[in-house]
């Protein structure tokens, strides 16, 4: 395959500067992205829907806005949305047969915010079905492939977002993270991912998986790009009662601040025997960079953190079994042919519309919520969730940010873990804690092991996005791992 022409700058920040200086138009930039998407789709399967015509129309409108002096920082920058966000008049499938033909009548708040900021939507990105997965193999639309090695998974559930940004088909993408689905694919694809604090970004119009854990965020090349895009998608939304009423800072304002005096806690439980040796080594090398930047590093312990995977796999399926009850073949979504009666309509519509992993979660969730087992599983899991939150709160009494690996290994082979859901679930062992505690967290590239990218995870106290983004940005000023592009896509 010959790589299509590369984009005129590697980052959103660079592209925004080029647009502002008139070096190219948004239409030209959008055409370049569409050409890369067309070249990338057969190999990567990152997109479910490409909205080429609408993108070019939006780009022309952005160019016109700029010509008349009405351009903002992001006017005309092309991005793509995970197919979990409702987009008016455009298919929103959530990676499922259940919603394969669903056209949303409205935009999610995230989509609306980024549109209002002038970004141009290129299309909708492939994902694990209903965001359940760590490898993007559960999508009804087929697996996504890792641009660094197409025999490997890109991670999940935001695998389409990660693959598209890693191969530079789109300069940036939205994504969601319920247990690691932004950070883990960002790590496996060698790019930057941020999951904001629970409540920072509205969940309105984002198809629900596990409502107390779901949070929208971004997959970008750099932390600076994440800082530019996070503002317009954040803030209080009366349509989401869990969105928080507090002012959104300018996340770019503190980029470049010194890390002198910052205390970074290394979470002892993250450096366990499950961590691949080379991945651990890359993380230790990153720690040395932080020390050179003036940060103080100390070890901290979150003793209940090893319980995060079993806790999550009670809480998340419980919430999913309730959220997915609405897909019953009556109001929207897949409906079976000629149902004999109401029960048959429910059973066959759901049986045909959902894939195996989603069914596994619904059954687990229904079980843990059932009368005889509620106390033993669901209530117990909620208690452990509190203990994990308390561990983090204690750790943040001693340090400003926590640091560790994002995932235990680099990208694994497509099909390699399909027969063993527990091994698959263990991929999120380092990411799930932040979701259970509602904390903001990021993954940034910190090197390679066996030719595949390794991710470094940062976790901050609630609403410390600005501090975390700056810590990531300072590291990225000293290193260039985030700018590496797989050779086939350079
Ligand atoms: N891999 C985890 C799961 O399958 C997390 C998914 C997510 O964050 N959406 O539940």
C-alpha cells in the first residue's frame, strides 16, 4: 500500500495555526483527511460511517467564517466522533446490529459543543459493541486493526478512535471511557488519551453503558491538542443531572508551567507481577524524565486497587443490564420479523440484535441484581468501590498526581484472547480504578516494546485536568514518542 499524502501538520495545534495563517483552507485539509480515510479503511476498518459530503460543506462554511473574521481557535479543524455519540441526521450504531440503522434526531452535547467551536466532522468511528470490550473485536462492523501492526488489536472499546488518530486519518477523535476505553487503546496505538473527571463532560446523547462510570473524552496526538479540544466539550448541561456546575478553565493557559515541586506518586499495586517487563521498563524511564523536570517521586499504596476488576465486573454489568433494557424492539433499534406475540418480539429482537459479549454482560448484570444475590454481589461491590475511592483520596493527601502503566502489555493479536473473557478483562486492571473513583486520567506514549507502543498513565484528583494535561505536555516537550507515526501511515 502506498501511503496517501500526509497531513500538513502532525497536531491539531499545528493545523489550527496553518489554517489561521491561511497556509491551506479547511476544505483542502478535509479533503486530505478524506483521502487518508479512503486509503485506510480497507486495512484498518476504523470508521463505520464517513460523512464526506457533509464534511466538505462544513469545511467550506468554516472557511467562509474565517474569511469574514468569525473564526475561533478550532474553526475548520477536522475531527471524528466515536459512534456512541448521537449525531443529528447521521447513523449512530454504537457498534451494534441493534442500532445498525439508527439515525439520531439530535446531536449529543459533546458533538454540539465541538461543532459550535468550528470543528468539522469527518464521520463516525468503529468501536466495541455498546463500548463493551478491550480489543474492538466485539463490533458488529468487524474488528479494527492496529496501524502499528495490522495483526494486532488497537485496544477497545474506542479502537476506531485510536486507530484513526494513530494512522493520522483524523487529527483527533472523541471517545468514551467506562473502564479504560480511552486510555487502553491510546496506549496500544501510541497516542494520547484523556478521560476527564466524572461529571466534567455531559453524557447527554452518549449511548449509556454503565452510567455511574461512563465519561466522554478525547484521543489526540498530543496533550496540547487534548487541552484545546476539552474546553468546548466540557461544562454543565441541564440535560445531564450528573454533570457538574463548575466553571471550565482554559486548559491551554497552564501548559508549559514548571513541574518543580510537583509530587508524583508511583502506585505500588500498578507494578505487579502481571506487568510486562519491557512495559515496566519504559514507564520507569518516563519517571526519570519527570525527575529531571523537577518533580519529586514517591511510592504510594492503594491496597484495595487489586479488587477493581472484580468490582467493576459487578457494577458495570448491573448498570448495563438496566440501561440496555430499552432496546426491546418496540421503540427503536432492531425488530425481529413477524413476532408471534410480545414475549417473542422481545426475545427474538434482543437475541438477534445483541452480540455475545453484550449478552454475557446483560446476564451477569441481571444475576447480580436479582433478589437472592443483590447483597452478596452488587451491594458488596458498591462497598469495595468506596474503599477504592478512599485509597485514592488518601494517596492524593501525599501527592499531586499518580503515575503508572496504562496496560499490562502492548497490543495483543487479533483473536488471541477471544476464548477467555477473564484474560480480556484483565487488560483494564490499571485503568478501572480511576472510573470507579470518578477521577480524571490520561495515557501518553512513553516508548516501544517489541516494536509496539507503550502507554504511561497519569491519574489526578477530581477536576485536576489542567494539572494533568500540563504534566503530560511537559513530558511531551522533552520526548517525541507521541509524534511517531507507523511507517505505512507516515
Ligand atoms: N474494557 C472494559 C469493558 O469491556 C471497559 C470498556 C469501556 O471503558 N467502555 O467493560
